[in-house]
């Protein structure tokens, strides 16, 4: 389009330093606020020079957008991840305050000034040229530290949890903390805390006393649960930020006082002034000389982790605490200076697969059923033993809500029925030499695979459930970890290796099922993995290039059910966007990356 070409030319001028504003055909220079003026107008909180993002720092995300811009000014052409707002427009709304001359000149009504796309593109280019120097001067430059804060009231001390109820330590790998233009990438297992922060009764009493003494009326119960991270590098070409976890901590409402460290390591504790040496008692145990929460031996650390795990009902029902404690002891061997809460949290994060406790989950679900549903009609009808056995057994597979929907309607329940086994012979397809022909086993020859050249066969659209219809792909909010197929021009690799892609995702799905109630997270992939059709059970979700080849080879026949559809693939364009390929009668094969929605699934197999 002509206006897009104009944008490109104007942005090239921007990068050369041009600063011209086109208004109705007339050129006018327009000054941008200085970095100091922009900073003075922003409501940004800093703690000892560390930027805060959260409710107490309303414009913290503005600084993150500026950091992304400073890393690569070319990002002005990009759109926000969660909704289609262009980066340059967001920056203008951020730094140009309402009622100022610059705001009226560049973006008076929330959009760049101009009656046509060409005029708005010219205004955008002029804004970037005029304000570039100020924005880069103000922007944080990697590496820098960031405090992500969740504000809320401090709860009571819970004896059975050995913890205080506090706002959850924020998930620092959530996109929204990083301005919706960058995807945070981290390697730590622990990405947020629970709402119960473990501490002793003495620690909790001291916490309440400090808040009561220091906070003004009405603020005494408001605290800030903080995740501190280091943004070590910004990769504008990938739109990612490398994030390294530092610590979780608790502050009072205005960050003027640090109240509590959540598993902080000794290395992260600020240097304290020298204190007089404490007298050494001859037979005192070594642990007494250590900082609170740290232990002299792995056995002592294991014992405390075991105690904490068994004291937390949810963790103890989900995981085997002895196994968790063993992992904590191994972690202590590697880093004996770790706080016990850090040992516990890392062990829990590392134990979801290895230390799963199905018996504990069953018992917890059975007990919950008895307490919550004891007077419900279906429990009175079936009896507590049968009804709660149904809720517990089905609940560990499909979740409590689905279990209730099933168990409340059955007339009797003994145990989960075993699915019938379908005999599979995987016969050789014959009689289909031409692409698009129907083979002797009912499959359709779709041409050679772009991966290995072997013939591809797709399941027929005969109403027997072989086409999954409208289906979700899976959770696009978490990185699958598979190699990306990043551009339409890219070929080979994960763009073509559908069988390998699907096997990788199916393996991840199997791990997730061990602790999510036996529920398939990646529906599109698992539909094909579980499919038995035409006497075959070796189906998989095709890669992008395979789906493109299938549509080009067999899609023109309306009997095959491919024309006019949009189909999921097992190839990812970004960690959070999937390639979808479709075929229209007029325009032919098309492809795009989508983050969510509902599309069709057509499975493929190769001999």
C-alpha cells in the first residue's frame, strides 16, 4: 500500500534525524518535552534507584516502553502484543501530557493527527524524530533492576499453615509487567509466591508491630509484595527481555520500609554495619550462630523443609513431602547458605513431576467432597462413599467442576470405566497413486512431506469425527519451548517437522497431566495423538509447511473438506503464536500467526 511505503520512507528520515511535522500540507517544527520534563510529569516510584512497576507506580510501564524503544527505535512500527495499538502511538500517549502544545500538535484525540493514512504516518514520523533524543535519554538501559509489586491488605496469621496471608508475590514473567511490547524470558522455576508466606509466629507478630508503628491511619494493613528482577538484556528483533530473578520481599504501603524477605539468599542481603561479635557459648549448636532460616547441616535443613511442607495442606496433598525434603537436602549440599524458604520453594517447583502424590490428592478431594457436598442430593442418593469416591477419582483426572457435573447425574458409581481398546493394524494404503485420490483404507493421499519426502495421508472428512472441527490449540500464555518457525519465508526445521513437533508437545502435555487433573492442555496436538481412524493410530498434527502442501495437493476437491477451512499446525511463529493455514477458493492458500481463537484440526500420517 502507498501509505505503508510512505511510513517506511518517513521512518528512514527519522533515523537520519529529520524532524518535520506535516499539517494539512504545511510543514511546522514542533519541540518535544525534555527528558526532565517528561520524567516530572510521570507518576513513577523508585526504591533506591530501582524502578517499580505496579499500582503504586502507575507509569512504571511507560519506562519499560522507553527501555524497549531505546534498545531499538525501529520498534515504532510494531504493535502491542495483547491488542493492535502501535508502539509509536503508545509512546506518544505516554510522554505527551494532555493539554500541552506537543500533545495537541501530534496526538490530539488519542491518534496521530491527520485525515488520511499518509498524513497520520507523517505525523508519527515527525513525533519520533522530535522526541527520540528525550525518550532515549530517559529510558532505562539494560542491565537494570525492576521491582514488580502487588499491593494488598496484610492478612492474619494462619496457625495450620504456619504462614501469614499476604498479596501473592507477582509472577514476574507475565507480559503485562513489561509494557505489552516485550515478552519476558527467564530460566528460574519459581516465578511467583503463594498467598501464604511462611514465617514463624514471632516473625508475624513483629511484622504486625512494625506496620502499626510506622503506617498512617488507614494504611496499617496495606503492604507491597514485590518480585525483584534484573532485566539483563533486551532483544528487539525477538521482542523479548531476558529476566533474571533476584528475590521476593515485602514492603510497607509506600516502600519506605522493607518488612520481610521471602527466601532471600545470603549473597543478596545488603551489607550491614559491623556489629560487636556475639559471645560464643562452648557447647552451643552451630545452627544458633547462623542467620535465621539457615542450617548447618543438610539433615537439619531437610527436617525443617519437611515440617513446612507437611504443615501446608495443599502442598502436602499434591506432593510427597519426604520426596520434597530430599530434594531440598540435595539443594543444601550445593548451596548451604540458602534460606529454608528458598530451599522449600525450589524443591516444590522441581517436584511437580517427580514427587506427585496421587493418593494425597485423592484423600484431599474425598475429604473436600464430604465437607462441601455432604448434604447435596446426589450424595444423599448415592451415599457418601460412592459419591465422594466418584468426585475424588474423577476430580484428579478432569478437575472438580467437571467431576461434579458428572457425579451429580449418575445413578451409580463403582470406579472409572476403562475405555475400550480399538484394534489397530496400520495397513498399507493402496490404490491412490494420484495426489488427492482416496486410498483403499479410506485415507486421502496429500502428496510428499516437505520434511522427509514420504507420502502424507490425511483422514477423510466423513463425519466420523476424524476432523476435530472447531477446537482450541492450547495455552498460548506459556512458552512451549519448541524451535520457532518465525517468518513466512522460513523453510525446513520446525516449519516442516510436524511429527517431531507433535511428539515434543505431546511429551510436555503428558507431564502437565500428572498434576493438572489428567487434562489435555494441548487439545489440537492431542486430538491427533489420540486419534484412531481408518485402522491407523499413528496420526499427528502437521507442521505449517506440511499443511500448506496438503491444501495445495488435496484441498481443491470439495469432498475432502479442506476448502474454505483454517487449520491449526504444530509450528509456532513466536512462543505464543501458532501458524494457522487455510485455503480459499479465490485467493488460494494463506497462512498467519494467531495467539488464540478456534480453528479446525486435520490429522496426517506418513508410513
